[in-house]
C-alpha cells in the first residue's frame, strides 16, 4: 500500500504560505503525517499542485504533482490512485496528530472491507481525507462535479467507518491550531 499525503490546498485559513512548509517544533508540518504513513506504508508520496512549496522531504517520500485545476481534495485522491495503481492510504498534510496506529486501523479495516474505502470517523463525523481508497473508487471520483461535496461523494461509496478519537484527526487550520501543536496540546 502506498501512503499519499494530500498537500494541494492553498492554506489560506492559516494565514501563512504553504501549510506543508510551516515549521512546528523544528519540523515542517507535513513531516508529522509523512512519518505516520511512512511507518505503515512501503512508499509514501506527497500529492500537491505543481506550484506548491514543499520543504525538503524527509526519508524516501516522492512528490506527485496533481492537475492544477480544479482545486479539490478529490483531484488529489484520484491522482494518487491513478499514479499508484493500487490502494492508497491518504492523509491531509495538516493532520499532524495522526499516528501510525491510526493508520494501521484504517489499513486493517480496508483489508476486511472487500475494496470499499475505509474512512476515519471522529465524533460521528466522516473524515474523508484520512482514509484508504482502492482503484475501484476512481470512476466515482472522476464522475464527481468539480464542486462536489467530498463527504457526500465518499459516502456514496458505502465506506467502512473506522472510529478514531477526534484529537487524532484534527487539522491545523488556524493560528490557534498551530499554537496547540507547537505547545504539544
């Protein structure tokens, strides 16, 4: 299985440049999910727009440039599936609290799901940017409108839902979230 860290977003809410390159506790923000996926997957790739600023990637991570438009997580997920040609474990680049154990939970659920996506659920909310997708999802992703709701598109695939504690799947979206990560909260 290939790990794919999704870094195609603009990061406007954080109020800084590329989220992936923001430094936290002496490390780039993207290094946290890269390490979690790298502990579980044989290969790890960062899926991003061609102009995305990335820090020097730690370990053997690859860069996979997705199409410039549209700007939508479905584009990154579909690109990862096309490029990998096999199931991918995806995680958003700003999910700094994700752990290798959480990744293993998704991988195990996907193995038992017969090709259905295995998607994290935290506090009853589907987290489609932390999931395992197989190539059978490609037709649905390709057919989705450019402004389709990601959660609704993923729900249409009848995913296996994997309950995880909400703190593990939170994202760094605001300066306050960044301060929480900086302080170790």
